[in-house]
C-alpha cells in the first residue's frame, strides 16, 4: 500500500467535556471502542447515527463512543480509549474506510473490525443528507447498529456464522459498480 504523509498541527488545548467522557469510560477491562467515519454525506450520516445508537442506546455499558477527529488529531483521552481497547469497531459509510484508515495512521498496530454500513442497509444513497428523509436515516442506522451489537459475540473479531453482511476484518477493496453494491 502507498502512503501519504500528513503534518497535523499540535495544540495544547483540550476539550473538557471530551476528556471527562474519556476518563469516565476508561474502564478496566476496557470498553469496546466504537468509531464512525463521520462523513458529511448521507452514507456518513448513517454511520455516525449507527455509532451513536450502539454506544449510547443499545450497548452503553460495554462500549464507548470515539470522537474520530479528537482521537485522530491529538494524543489525549480519546486516542487512549482506542489504544487500550481490546476491540475497536469502525463503522464506515463507504468503502473508502476513512475512520479505520485515519486511526491506523496514528496507531499502526490497530486492527479494527470494519463494518461497511452500506452493505447492511443495502442501498446506494445519494450524497446530500437533504435527499434522504430524516426518519429513514434512523431506520438505516438502526439496522446497522443492531448488526454491530449482534456481532459482539464474535470471538476473534470475525463474524458469527451466517452473519457476514457489511463486515470486514481489514480495509478491503472497493465494491464494483458503486458504493451501494
Ligand atoms: S468512509 Fe465514505 S462516507 Fe465515510 S467519510 Fe469516508 S468517504 Fe465519506
């Protein structure tokens, strides 16, 4: 794989709310870290909502929600949550796999379980979030979130038998013919 080098400006400021959340959720044993690509398009919106559903509604005791920007751009509490997690879930809006590629850039040994959200709800969504009814985002995100939670029984990060939609153990190739396939 080819790489590009990125220079990220360091800052000394910390977000108190973010650090407090990270400290509170830095448990022993560590919680499952749940991140999403956070894309601005409709696919990213589904991924973001699904990650929030998992961490805040469906499995709040066993998971912690990762702020991708905070974990990627500074080495403080959020990145530590990812670093010490035994399992990291990356919910990706499309095959570009932004969250897993970003975080493996700063934590090279990271092996996130990649959930390709678009393969779970199985639609080729448009770019604009104004082109998808708000309630449908919740439907698609719930499908993805329940798929993620069902997969928590995976022993080694792989899928349970007969449950493979949207699951990939590493950054895989693009699907042919478009994001929705
Ligand atoms: S994974 Fe796809 S949808 Fe998500 S931020 Fe990257 S390009 Fe956008």
